[in-house]
C-alpha cells in the first residue's frame, strides 16, 4: 500500500512538463532551497530523492551547476507563466513537507514569488493544493491502518 501512496505523490509534481535543462536547474534550485538554512536534514534529503525519482532518466547525467540561487531564480523568472507556477508549486511543496519551515526558506520562497511575478492569490491557490494533497495522504494512511 505504501508504494501506491508514494506513486500518487510523485504524479502530482508534474515535473515531466519541464525540459531536460529545466529539470536540472530545478534540482539545483531545490537543493539551494533545502540547504538555505544549513545542512540538509534526513527529511530534506528524502524529499530531494523523491523529486529526483520522478524526474528519472533526465537526471541520469545530472551535474550540479555552479549557478547561484539568484541566477537560477532569474532563469526560471524568464520562463512561461506555466513553468514559473509549476516550479514555484514544487518548491513550496518541498519546503512545506519538511519538518521545519525555517525563516530562511520563507524569505527565499517570498523572493522567488516576487521574481516569478506570482500574485498572492496564485500563491494561496497553490499552497491550498499542497495542503490538500498532504491532507489526502494522511487520510489515506489512517484509513489503511485502521482495522476492518
């Protein structure tokens, strides 16, 4: 049953919509986000592994770039609204699935929101979906653990 839940989580990310280059830069930006408050925790590394697993073969020859977080943000800021929303959604999802939501992560998310020109309304809609997915996963876990 756990595999079913994991597969559902991976499908919601929609990272397959990104080009190979965008996927590589997304992973770089995700690494910057999860390490902005210090060394990555086990939970953060697990989240990173989940994202990399969904991307799959496109990361087979992945090499971390030397781009700064500012350059990575600027790269995505120049992309279409759909790509910006998708990247923002996944970054927010990763930061909220962590055990700790640090001030540094919060400020970085705000910076990305501003640079991507994402309105507060759109941020609210995207965050609402992140929480709805978390609630659904928790509900499924409770149901499958209940005795018949």
